[in-house]
C-alpha cells in the first residue's frame, strides 16, 4: 500500500489534478525511496506542469522555512527544460553543501542556456561569501574563484552571465577580483559598469569609496542606485 506522499508524487503528472499547496508541501524532506519515485514520475510530466510545480515549490519554501524541497531541486538541475533548471538553482539558494559547487560550475561553464548560466553564477555567490568568511575549504575556494573569474573574463559569454559572475565574486578580497571589477568599471558597457559598482559595495575595500561617492551623481539611474546600495 502506497503512502500519502507516494500518492502525491504519482499524481504530479496528472494535469486533471490541481496543484494544491497543501499537497505540494507534503513533498518536503523526501526520503531516498520517495526521491527515486519522484525521478521516475518526473520524466513523464509535461514541461509546462514541471515549470509550474518547481515555481510553486520555490514559493512555498520562501514562505515557510520549515519546508525543504532540496532533494527535488537537486533532481531538477538535470531537467531538460531551461526554466526548470534555472528555477531549481534558485530553490537551492540556502543549500551550502560543498557538493553543490561542482554542479553549479558545470552549469555555468557548459549549459546551453544563458538563463541557467546566469542562475549558476549567482548561485556560486554564496560560496564566494563563505570563502571570504573562511568557512570553505581551500580546495573549494580555488574552484569557485577560478570558475567565476573565468566566466567574467570570457568575452564569448553573454553579458548577463559575466555581470552576475562579477557580482558573485565580489566578496572575495583577491587582487584578481579587484582587477576584474576595475576592468568592468572602465568598460564602455553600462551594464558591466553597473555590476562593477555593485561589486565594489560587496567587496568592502575602502579604496572603492571615492568612486562610489562620485557615481552617486551619475545621470544614469541604475548607476546611482548601485552606488547608493
């Protein structure tokens, strides 16, 4: 006889069944057997419904910190749908396990979607912060730094990806990061410049203060906003 949670999982692909928050909440903290069942069922769920489910799970987790759908989000990192993959990364924002670093780096470097690469770059930002706080083993610090700096310097990467990688790397008090911020600030691209100013604030190096004060008077509203932040 199946459990209530197994019944909910089995019904995920049934478009005739409404996505009730009360039932989706029961997908929190799945055990290994339930995760296996979820992965079996998930492949047969139509893309539109998969997107709806993942979006709803992220919203539920944001509204109730006791709910944990990380096992589902981990499975969705390999989903064929771009929206599902990017949303799954967002759902894993509070997951600080180092085992997440390599999957995020792989998505940043190799995913065919700009949206997913962008989400992966942002997702690595929490590990950059942990590294700066000396809460990350040196081997992982090296991987995170290298992946973000490589993305920042890769001119073939979409601008949005490079901008988010710069913002993610910002907490790191490394010469290479300061150089990347300076180069982005001096570029002729307003988006990169805005990200550079945001990164200056996150970098917490007092040498950026004169620039931030100057940019408070910039005619570009986005630049002023980042400088004020």
